């Protein structure tokens, strides 16, 4: 029988590996961290709704505000991954080490490696080859793409240099994910 710690580590690794499961795959992990399950919601659009142009590559291309309802008590930091499963999980945003007491990631997070306004959170390199948020920009004429925002409750401050890519972030998250919460938005042009 697996110990609770090994079970938690295995579950965390499975969550990171299962980043592609979407809202129906939302999983809360029973952990020694206690507290409530993590809940995250976009403030600018409904879950599974249309992402306003402001937050896309044809608009102002700024990150949307995201409200975080406190999750497990052992949460030290949060990480967010935004990708497009309609386009081979193309990465639009990676941010981690957002302080665990954060209740909102504000609109328009600056495109800097370190975000002082979020307690020194770090941002990674997206698939545009840039650091920070780049909004949805599907090819013209494509059916609406689905964009997945996955927020992770993390039990530590990740020792990961700013500018890292998705693979490095997923490796750093292994064994440290207490809970995760995905929501999605759609966009077409």
C-alpha cells in the first residue's frame, strides 16, 4: 500500500501529466494541506464563454483578471498555464511563484520575467518565443479555438529560473501540486 506522501506525489505528477484534461478533468487532491479545494474563475468572461477581444492578439493582448478562492492551507504559491489544445497545446502563458495568499491576478500582468506586483512571481517563455502573456490568435477562418487556463496550488516556491518553458515548469511542479483548477474560454476571428 502506498504511503500518503507517495500517493500525494504520484497524484501531483499525474495532475501535471494530465494538464490536457480540461474542466471535466478538474481534480482535487486529498492532502495533508487541509483547507478547501482550489477554485479559480475568470472575471472578464464566463467559464466556457467567449474571451473578449481585449485579451486576444487582435485586441489589447493583455492578460485577463483571474480570481482565486483560497485552496489547500498548505498552498505556498500558485502557477498558471494557458494553452490552446485546439493547436497542439500551444502555450500562451506560464507564470509561477504567485504568492499563496493572492486572491486576484490582475488584468494586464506586465511581460517581464519577474512580476514585482505579484510578489516576485516569475514568467516563462510562451510558444511565440516571448516572456509573459500572449493572447489567443487563431488563424483567420478557423473554428473557435478552446483556450485552457489551468491554475495549480503548489506546496513550495519553485526553484525555476524566469524564462523557462513548459517542460521545465512541468518538471518543477512534479510532486508539489496540491490541487489544480482549469477553466476555458473560446475565441475565433
